[in-house]
C-alpha cells in the first residue's frame, strides 16, 4: 500500500470510495491524457466523472483564470456585483431555451438540484415530488430523497414526499419486448395512476435526468418526457431537467439532453463540465419562478470570480469549436465500433450511449445478470492498458465513459482498441 493511500484511509471516510486495487494519483494532464505520480500515461475516458469537459491544460481557460488571479480578487460573494457572473448568466439564459430565464449559481450539481427542489416546492406549496427509478441527483439530504437507487441512498428519512416513475427499466418482465411507443404508453398510464391514487392534487415537480449518469447512462426512449410533460401540464406540475451530466452538447444531437424529447423544461440544473474542473453549478428557471422565493438568499461561493472566469472561457470554447458536433460524430464512431467488436463476447450485454456519453453492461455468461465482479476486473484491465473508465448501474454492472468533448477520432479509436482488448482479456479468463 502506498504511503498516500495509508494517509487517505486514516483521515477520509470509508464510504469515499477509490477506483482500483491500487488507487492512482493523477498529477498532470494535457488534452485527453493524464499522467499519474509514477509517470504512467493514460487516455482519460472518464474525466473526473464527466467534469473535465474540454480536456486538460486548455490555454484559453488557464489564461482566463490567471487573468482573474492577477487582479488579486479570488472572492467577494454575491453581495457585490460580479461582472463575470452576470456575463455567464446572460450566455446560459440565452441558450437555455427557457423564456425570460434567470440563473442562480451554486458550487455543485447537488446544490443546484437542492435549489431547483426549493423553487418547485415553494411555487406549488407542496412537498410532493416525482422522480425516476434508477436516478441519481446528489448526496445531500434532499437530493438523496429523490434518488431512485438504493446503493446511493443512506437514509429512509426525507424532507420530501417522493413517488417514483418508470422510464429506463425496460428490462423488467412487465415491459420486456415492448416497442418504444408501447413502453411510453405504459409509462404514461402509470404516471396517471400515480397521480390518481398516490398523491394529493398539488404535486410540485418531476425531476429527471435525460440520461441517468450513476444509473449507468441508461435513458428513456425519445419522446417519453414530452408525453410525461403533457400530463404534468394538465396538473400544473413543474418539470426539472437535471442536466448536470448531459448539458453543454455532451449528448451530441442537442445542446441539452432534454432536446431529444422536444420539450422545454421549467427548470434546468447544471454543473460538472461547466467549469472544466472548477467548482460551479447553477439553476436556470423562468424569471417568475426564480423570483418567487420570498426569504433572503445568497450563495457565498456560488459563481465566484475565479470559477466564473473558468466557466465563461469553457462555455466559449465549447461554442466556438462546435464541440457538440464533435461529440455527435466521434461518439457515433465509438458506439459503432464497440457494438461491432463486442458482439461475440458473452460477457457483454447492452452497449448504449449518446454522443460522448456511452456505456457497456457486463453480464454473467451463465445467467445474463449484471456482474459487478466483471466490472471490477475490466477496470483493472483497462487501467493496465492505459485507459481510465468509470463504473455505475443500478446493480454495479456497467462500465461508463465520458471522454472530453475535444476527443479526436484517432484517440477515440485508440480508446476503443484498449477497451476491447481489456474485455477480450476478461472474457478469456471466464472461458
């Protein structure tokens, strides 16, 4: 065991998990690659959990941060005017698609989702919330309450009255073999039944991820959220799109993940990639909804000058280089190659994804069930070959990957080679 790992275990909580049997320390990076403390180089297909969105050591971002640091002002708080914060809010409001949008900045996606839940429950005067099974919205008391994944739920206590809907569970016997249209129809019928039998009339909101991150990059069929929103609108229920992992062109076909469903939500929450590693999140909502809170409110660190300098530069970089188009093209290359080259591997279940957000389910060859053990082996094999990937899924049986939006096609094909090589090795062990 390394000296740093020993120190980590003495002072960090046991539930703050680390990847790999021998965890690594990343000390430098450039583009799509990082280097550990031993000098080993890796192609990074996980990027700090979907966070280092445009890669490492980007001059435009570094220079923007250095300019702000050179002014000597790292922090003033939201009690003062912050030019960078206003400029970033203007950009995000403009591209959100939400009419008369206003933006409130936070430090993380968890905090953004907490704020969205506060807006919705205050507006509707109700603690009732709809969420999706297999969802994840953060690690705080309120966001755990709307997380539909027991592996990430520490307490049965809740500040909210939550009811869970279907959306990404088509492998269940009740839905297996259904077409997209039939599944959507069944889900909408269930929503109507929940509203008729399990809730009072004034449900506050539905909070949902367009692609479920921790859930293993599972996603509903296109159009489900549009069908849900028709029902929500009948009851005045707000729709919160959790874009913490899916925003900024990550999914390729649309700038926001919800674009695949053709609807505009009442609230969008963001974080992760916006600062390309600097801590920043936010909530975008209709002006009347955002202004509806009556008590005082500040965010001490939310949208501070350094974080917004990084975020402004990151967002400009994404837009100026049309990284959404790159995510769409390179992601298609990866998915096509992965599906083709793993089709004969009996340890591989579904290969799915959208843009530069994709996943591979690993299954027990004997019964087809999800296999966390095979995921653990595959993580070691990819790391040994020089590729960093993540894991997830309701039952821990998924490899999930989210390379930087700047990923080149050459690096994409290299990453596929490394991943398939690792999977071949794990399959050979099983055989």
